[in-house]
C-alpha cells in the first residue's frame, strides 16, 4: 500500500504551553493567565496556546492515516526542544518530509520511521514534536494497510507476547484540585490526582505542609466517596522538583518527608513524581537513586517516578540501569518517534520496573488515541488520560479507545 500524498494541517492542542521557569520563580495568576514576562527562550508569554500539526498520509486505496505533532506543556526546559510552532513545522513537512514519503510502502512503519528519525535539517534532527506526529501517522498507515489495529501492529512487529487489555488511567487535576478529584473518584480513575504541585510557597509549603494536607484530603475523599472497598487508586502527585527546593536537596530530609506522606496516604499506595530537579541527567540519576535507597532503608512504601531529565530512549536506559526510580515516565512527545516510545515501554517492563505511558495535557485526541493503543500493546502499568486538564475529556478519549481496541482484537480472535 503506497503513500500517494502528505498533507499538513496546523491545529490546536488540548491545553497550553507554559513557561515552567517563570512559574517556578513565582509568576502570579491573572484569571487563567500568568502575570509577568517569560524567561524561557521561545516563549512570547508565560502561558500561550498550544499548537499541533496534523499529518495526513493519503494511501493509494483512499484511506487516510493520521498522526498529530505536539509538544509538552512545559517545553524548552529539562533538556527538551523549544516551543513548537505549527506553521514552521508545516513548511518543514512540505519541504523535507513529503519527498521522502511519497510513493513509499506503508506496511513497514519501523523502516519509514527510522528514515524520518535520521533526517537532518540545517544540521539538526527534526523537532521532537514532528518526529512524534509523523511516526504516529506512519504507524496508523501500517495498521490501515494491514487492516488491523495499531495495538496489533505493535504486538506483532515487536513480538511482545503481551495480551492487549485495558490498563489503569492516570488523571490530571490541573489547578482544580478539589472538584476534579471528585470526578476522578466517581469515574474510578486508576491513578490520581497529579495535583500540579509546581510552586513551593503556594502548593507544597515551606516544610511540605500544604501538600501533606492535600494528600490527607484526597485520601479521605476517596474513602468517603468510593462505592466499595474494591476501588483502591494509586495516589500519584507530580511535585515538579519542589520537594528538593523546600528541603535543600537533602536526601535524608526528603526521605523523611516522603515517608510521612506515605503514612498519610495509607491504605493507598503513594507515588511521587519528580521530587527534585538536579539540573542534568547524570545528576538526576544520582539524586533519584540516593533518595530511592534512603526510602528503602526506612521501609517506606512510597514509589518514586521520574520525569524531567529522562527525555530520550538513551536517558531511559540510563535510569533503568541505575534503578533510579520505581516508575519511569515515558513522556511520549519528548521521545520523538513513537518507535522510541515502544522500545522504552518494553525495556522498562522487561527490567522489572514500572513503565508509565504518559505525555502531556498539551496533546490532541489523535496522539492520545495512538499512544493508548501503544501503551496497551506494551503492557504499561498506567496510561495518561489526555489531553486537557478537565478530567472528563481525557478519561473519555483514552478509556473509549481502550474499550474499542479490546473489542476489535477479541472479535478477531473469536472469528479465528
């Protein structure tokens, strides 16, 4: 099945680009906006609308394969590529990518994705968002040419041996930390609430007291609202390095604090993402490994998840080798090609650690659908309900995609 045309369509994402550095410095709110000037290169404002680029591959039988280029909310920090511009990307797609894909056979997406990964423009790889979206479209094209689901393509091409099943969804609260928790409980999210704990003074507390109170509230709210005691979500909080800031990067003090949080969260498992930001991948590996060892020595149940400075497949291999986290956040847009996401999820799973197929609120429904099928095929421990911060939309998109995929795969199995 040949690719006969390539179309790029600039569009919107499910959230915004935010300047993480400016927010960490204390930028205040003005309604939904932030006050002040951006500090991260590439930003025109601290909060600006997210942009996407749909990549449409027209196949010779008239079918259309579709992937979306998108980048994370906090672009330009932690070793990531700069803010994504859809208009610029559309021109790059037309000038450099399209000539490589026209007339190509769509069946083997790995070969075509590797071709796109190796493409250099002005001495640089394509922006991670572009590699992300183009490879999604190629994966969809392979599925359409073979007339099977994306999950089945991944299962078969990578010989995963993993049943294609529904996996738990992790849901983000955004700044609506209370009302959105109620939604999560009513809809039985598998992991929650994220919490967006991205500032010490207003969201963590100088000694962590604000987060401690919030963890207790979430724990009590689940116990009060759950329909029965079979619903036991993981309490997963992303703290954006603020614990390290509050406790002066002191491993012993951080471990003491997180162990106390785990006791507050009981009987639910506590997961803390990005407890500190050590400023580089090597330093982050050391800091996370030391903290994990300190928690183990205390007999604490808290699970550590890594995010920033674990952006590429090579980074993930380093964190896994060092056993520097319990959960590896495979942040799909940061890895670029979806092939790297697949390989990362499988590598983490085979290592005995937990692979979390994440991403960002600043994606699209299409990237969410494709990532969901990939996560299922790779046996991820959880998948992010994305895009957006409204809870309902992400749960609907990801949850329904899983249900449809399982139904289709099971239907084919029964026919055979």
